[in-house]
């Protein structure tokens, strides 16, 4: 479609931004659980806000919006280059699937906060457990690929 460089969709600054958004999502996501107050992280100077559920919720939603924007950018970039599917390696398929599950379960959890949406309690519990478990598996898969997958390149 155009003369696109033969590089990945994310430049170095975009990769750092992506990592910052992921860190913010993980940090604020764990802030939804009362662990920061329980383990005295909120008692550290400047981190008292981490014990406030609503502050971490807003941060999580903002980071999620940025993450969805980055995901859309990445998909559109590869679609324009006609390199969207299939991903070149197995780990990319795994990470893409995990991201899709995270986005889907996160969307269910965000929808439950709308006043006109009424979801069964079992669905909310299943979505929460799926969201947390998939996040942990994604982080493990990404860290493993980062550590061992780069040797082959």
C-alpha cells in the first residue's frame, strides 16, 4: 500500500510506551485488590493513593483505553502492510490469544460497572478469575519469550 519500512510496527519509543502502559495496567489492576494497603505499600511516601480503589480504577481504565489504542494501531499497521496473519512464530499466537482473552474478560468486568448492565454473579467471578489468571500467564509468557526467544533472532 505504501513504502513501509521492513521493521516491526512498534518503534523503540512505542515499545517503551507499550511497556509503560502494561506496567500501569498490572500495577493498577493489582490495586483493585486490597493488597497495597495490606502489605504497607500505601504507607510509603507518595503512594498513599494506591490504597484508594477508585483512583486505581480510573488509572486502570485510562491505561486500558491506551492499551486498546495501541492494539488497534498495531493491527491497522500490519493490516496495511498485509502482514497481519499468520504471525511468524508460535509465541506470537500464544500472546495474541492471551491478549484477546484479557481484553474480553476485562470488557465484561468494565461492563458490570454500567448501571443498566446486570450480570450473574458467577459470570463476574469467572471473568475476574479469567482476567487475573490470563494476565499472569501473559506476563510469564512474555517474560519467557523476552528471555529465551530473542536468542534465535
